[in-house]
């Protein structure tokens, strides 16, 4: 007989419940747990408030916090290249973990994760001097939290 664990609700999205099952629904279930850690530290919101987002806001599909979470979660899970994001664009755990939207909204529609070109543009935006300064300060801020 196997051990049964009670379902656990996430703090960042109350519609999401983590439970053990025999079938596999996601290739990256750790993304949900990492999102919980990111939210507990508040570091993504801290960075997004201080960064300069020069994109034309009416055209933005993925907000800055979602892009930051995508880049952090991909790196934390060993996905080394932005091309890897395309393989995960429709993974339900990743979509829920990176999105700023609540409920099941991140799973509706075809948008999925940010594409490789979007992540590359975000990396270029983060490389601007003002944003690099925020990234450096975020390292110290995260360590202090």
C-alpha cells in the first residue's frame, strides 16, 4: 500500500492544488514549488518595481514579473537556453507558475509561456545599465530576506 498525502493549495494561486497521482500531468512540477519560494521572498515584485520596462505597454502580452519568473524558473530547473522555453510553452505547471494571472486563466488560450524571441528581448532589456544595477541590488536584497 502506498502513502497518501493530502492535497496542498498554493499561496500564489488558490485555484491550484498539488496532489500525488499516478499519472504525470507536467514535466516540471518543481516550478510550482519554486514559485511559492519566489513569492515568499517577494523579490520578483521588488525587482519589477525598480526596473525600467521600455516596451510599449498596450502591446505587452507578458508583464515584467511574468518574464522575470520565467527566466528565474527556467534557470533554476536547469533549462539553460531560451530555446528550451519553446518546449515548455504549454506545460501547465510552468504556465501557472510564471503567470501573474490568478485562477485557471493562465491555462486558457494559446499564449503559453513567453517565446524565445520575447525572452531574448527581455534579456537585452535587463542588460541596460539601470536594470543591471537593480539585478545587482536584488542579489543583496534576496540574501538579506
